[in-house]
């Protein structure tokens, strides 16, 4: 993942409330910063910067478009 990539990430507690982690929706944002040694991604979503663990972040690609094409 590089800065400027579109990424999808699991919503955090602050964004979706008290849902179980496996029930949280995937959201799409813009990757601002990611360093491999930190394993933390900084993502811009809804005009806010959010720091997410890399394990909850994936590069957004064509394979996900069918889920967001509504």
C-alpha cells in the first residue's frame, strides 16, 4: 500500500459504536500514510484522519467494486 491508494478498512468503535468487530462494515477511504514497521495506516475518511491497524486495512481494487456499485 502506498500513499494515495484507495483502501477499505473495518470501521472503528468511534465510527460504528458497539458492534462486534466481525459485524463492523467495511468502509472506503484514502490512504494518507503507511509505514511497514509501524503497522498502522493513516486514512482520510469523511474529512477526518483515522489511524487503523494494518490488519484491518486492505487495498481497494476492482474485486470490491461489485459490492459498492449501488
